[in-house]
């Protein structure tokens, strides 16, 4: 059976991200290894993983080396730090690469950066890019952020996202029950 996971903003090799986002690692080698270990602790070889951008700031060879260690069938939605060629990503073991957001399972808009949604839209957005900034909530009735800082540096199962978004919908409905 194939499970589906999501993650964004690995930032392999990005020394400054340790400071910017207060990542709990002693150095980039520690961070890179922890991200790979965390990934492989939940993802099996046949699972599907949507990587929503910002894979690596390393050169092509080091990016390939790290990505080839990741389990699963990886689909990349490119982020603003993904400057390698599609060939580099394919050689790294990433099976599909998209430059723009896609729709998954008829309801989920998958993107690197958050997309605009409103209550009249039949979609929800799964995104990254914003890391731990308080300007964006972890999830709502129409969105879910999968930046690594928000998901314990480990891919999150799609069932958990659906459950949390459903909770967001229930909270929204409860808040608006008494509105005339």
C-alpha cells in the first residue's frame, strides 16, 4: 500500500537557515543528516512524497547525493531556491518536477508559496515557503503549511493534513453557527 506524505523547505546546505529559522541543529551536516533520517523514518520506498520546494542550496553533485538517500517516489513543486535543472533533480531520484502549482486529488492546490483561497472556493492549499513565521497559521479550513519547522522536520502523512483541515472546517462552522 502506498502512503502519501508532504514536506517543504529542506534547505539542504543552507547554513544561514539555521539562524534565520532557529533550527535546532549544531551545523548544516547535522541538519542535512537529521532531515534525511527523519524522512526515511516514516517514508517507505513505494510511498509518494510531495516536496513543495526549496530542496537544496548545494551544487548539483551534493544535491544528488542527499536526494538519492531519500526514500519514496518524490514529486517536486519547485520553490524560489530550486535553481538546479530538471535533469539534476531527475538524476537525484525525483520522479516528477513542476514549475508551478498543481491540483492533487481534485481538491488540494499544491504550491511552494501560499495561494489565495476564500470560503467560496472548492479548494484547499498545501504549501511551504513561510517556514515558522507567525503571519501564517499551521492550518485552517482551507490551508496547511508543511514547512519543516511546522512538522517536526519530518514528512507529514496526508491523512493528518486532511484530519487537521477538517478540524479547521469544524471550528469555522462552530464560530459561524450563531451568525445571522
